[in-house]
């Protein structure tokens, strides 16, 4: 299998970027996009040229580091799959594939395909944690939670913070990400103690760093963990609760 790659190259945040074209052959259709980039970098290094910089860690659809834009779509052509799990069988032999960073004003390009996603970290730092004085750890079965309720909370907790939702949104919103983090913690007994302050601080940080929700649902269409759009509705609910609680 042979592919022509148009890859975004950029020295750093302060410089302008451009596309460079490469040809990579002897590819297997079962290889991932990242494995294809590995093969390309082997060729470049062997030729004494600068390798393409991209980010990855687990390569098991867990960490969220690998996010790229492939042919204009965050992560790639296969819906709800991270870049590291996108297989080359999605492309035809001899085709041209354009690979660029996740595109958002909130994610400046650090180098080539690597972007700065620290604005998402700032949302977590604002309230995506539990800090309740608990004393001695309670017995694991002292606080029973309905299984269905826990499973619903885990649907939102599945968010891996890859940033694809931000890149897909024309407004560069992080409502799905923030909604997932706020909602899953609000649904569980111990973290729900801080739900008012959490919603207030995380939403404020979100609005400082990202655009408003477009309300079209592009974010959910590219989310590799299929976090539901109800996360955004739940975020608005938590926000209103926080607003009225502050005035009681």
C-alpha cells in the first residue's frame, strides 16, 4: 500500500506553518495512522532530514494525546475512534491524506502536529477534583449507589480530554469536555458535596479560554468515547443550580 501524505510543518508557535508532501509505501492496511507516521519518520531520519513531530502515549485509545486532524476531521475518517486506532484500510491505495494538528484558536501549535492543550488542564484545575475532608477512609460498602446510576456517571467519566470536541466546534467550545467532567462528579455522593463551587469555577474557566457552544453537536460526532450531548445540557443545569444557590 502506498500513500501520499500532506503534513503540516511548523517550527513553533511564533512562525507560520506550511504543508510538506511525502510518499510512504510498503504500508499495511492494518497499520494505524501513528504507525504510518513512525514509518515516515524512519525514512526521514535515515535520509538525514528532520522528523515530523507528533504526540502519542498509550496508543490504546486511553490517554487522548494522539489527536490529529486527518482529511479535515478530528482523529480521522472512522467515527468515534482515536487517531491511534484509525487504520489505513480507511484509505484507498495511492490516495492522498492530509494530516494537520487539531485546529482551534485555543490550541496553539507548538511544533508540527503538536498543540498546546493546557486550557483543558486549566478547567480541571479549577474544579475537576475532590477535596472533601473525610477523615478515616469509610468502609467501601458504607455508601451504596445504584448500579444504573453509577453506569450513567461512568458514561460521562469516559472523556479522555483529547480535545477533538474543541477542534470540531466552529466556535472552539469546550462545553462537551467541561460538561462531562462536571456531570460525572455531580452524580456521585462524595464529589457532589462540592458541586456548586465546581460548576461555578469550571464554567468560568471554560468561558475564559474557549468559545460559546455552537449547539449543533459537532463535538459529539467526533468524540472517541461517545460522550453524549446530554453532558452539555447537564452542564447548564449545574450552572443554574450554582447561580441560584449563591443567592439563597
